[in-house]
């Protein structure tokens, strides 16, 4: 099975109108399209950086605040300057974009503009017809990030949209992608790899973003990669929305790639292991991998052989002590984080989890954080623990 169409959607800077784009995103997902949603109030550079790293087929922009002719044109121009003109641009703006405006925007390289009253079905058909065919050519990468993004796409396309068995020996497809031009294989791997897992809503993405901020402040020249996952079933689309909640990670020294699970259980994609191997050999100081929100059964990092440390992020409202005993990752995680520790039940949760970890008789660390809080001391401690672990 071929890989799903991947597109990026975003709302421009100084524009907080996201109801329309959220509706359109859902319709795209229902029709098998994978949507990386960047969120609103995004600059031209944010949008282009994300489009290149995600190696999408197209970028859809929803604009309701004016300035659309210049903004869309700036996105097209920057993609060209970055050597990524195979990533196309389309969009709309309800009643704010006139037909005369749209004509000017098409002349500047915008593929299509949708007007108020355009049916969602017509938008879906356009994306499938315009971007559903294999790319006729790939521009020669002009940057490391672009090269890396192309290689990750090659790996994902090997697996397509089905849950295929992983190759033997391990990571052979990643090595093939490394050797097929461009990136030079590095051995041994050069990155420290940290795995984050935990239930949905625990605050994994926000916590990772805070750790990225601390890394950028400590290391003025270092780079960090994030491999983030969201759920999907075989043959269906997915909303890959972690970028929308990332603030500090919108930085040129951060490489982020979003992946859909494409029907695989356990919080990861069929292509994750090989993509992770490629990132780990690509001169990043850290590679952070985040699973989808997982439940009691998840052991996502046990067999990949490449994660150095695992972090389980929980919130205080996990249920009874009996439920706590069922969480397998509490036996396996190197670090357990009780996020949202400002909630009422947090102190009790810390005590119960601490007792549960004591039963394991392993050197596991327990940290309380409030990821949304500025300069949170718990996030500081977590960063130091991760930095110190070998």
C-alpha cells in the first residue's frame, strides 16, 4: 500500500482564527490524508521550516486577517530559496480573499485559493488529485535538514501505509537510505536517545518543549531532534498535532518529524525503528522520541535496542492503587514524572508511585513537574537527570 498524502496546515502570524482550519483538518483526515497542524500565529519561517522537516507534499494556509497576498507569496519565495519548491502552497480565507487577490496569488506561485462556500468535498478532491501522485522529481537538497527529511520519507515509503514486518537485520532500511546518496553513515551513533511515553493528556509534549528550551540555553551550538507520534489506523489519515503546542521547539537548531502509527499498536509507527536509527546517526546531541498516549500495556522501547533512557510521564489522576499496579511501564521506566503536580491529588500520587517504584528495587528516579509553569524547578531537575544519564 502506498503512503498517505502528508500536508502541513497553519494560520499566519497575528491571526488567531482557527475554527475553519480545524474543520478542514478533520475532513482531510477522514479521507485518508495525514495532516501536520502547525497551529495559529505562525511566521513564514516557522511554516517553511516545518514544511521542509516534515517533507510534506503541500502547505495549506488559512488566512482571515488580511495581508494574504504578501504572506502567501513570502512562503512560496522562501520555499524556493531553500530549494524546496516541490512543496506547494494552497489555502483560503473565507470572505477576506477576493477573486482579484486570488489571481495575483496564483501568479506568485500559489496553487489554489478556496473561497467562502467551497465545499469540503471539493477541497479534499483537490488535494487528492493535485498531490496524490508520486513526485515527478525531487530537488537536490540544499541543507542537512532537507536531506535528512528526504531520507526519512524514503524509509516511511518502504513501509507504506500498512503494518509490515520490520527488516532483518535491524535498521537495514535506514542504512540503505543513508547510503542512497546524501547523508554519510556514522558509526557508532552520535546521539543520546531519550524515549518519552505515558497516557494521553499527561503533558508529554509540553514537558519535552520545556526540556528543549533548557537544552538550547545550555548549549549554544548543539542540535536536538524530536520524533513525535500520533495515532492512525491503516488506510486512514491522522492529525499530527504536536507541533501546534510546541513553542520553544520552533527553532533552527531543532529538527522535528511527526509520524502516524498507521495501524501499529504500542504507540509507534512501523517505520519508527529505522527512522530513529537514522536520526541517532545524524550528529544530534539528543534525539527525543515521543509515543502516542499509551495505556497499561505499552512497552514501546523494549525491543528497539537504541533508546538510552525511558521517561514515563503521568498525571496524578490515574485512578486507584489497583490501576497503578497494572501500569507495566512503571516497572521499566528509568525516570517517572508526575506532571501537573500542582493539582490537588498530586502529593498522594507521588507517595503511591514512590511506594510502587520501591517494590521494583531498581535505581528509578521520581520527579514532580508542572510543565506549563515558567522556570519550573521540577523540569529543571528532570533536565539535569537526563543530561547526567549515560
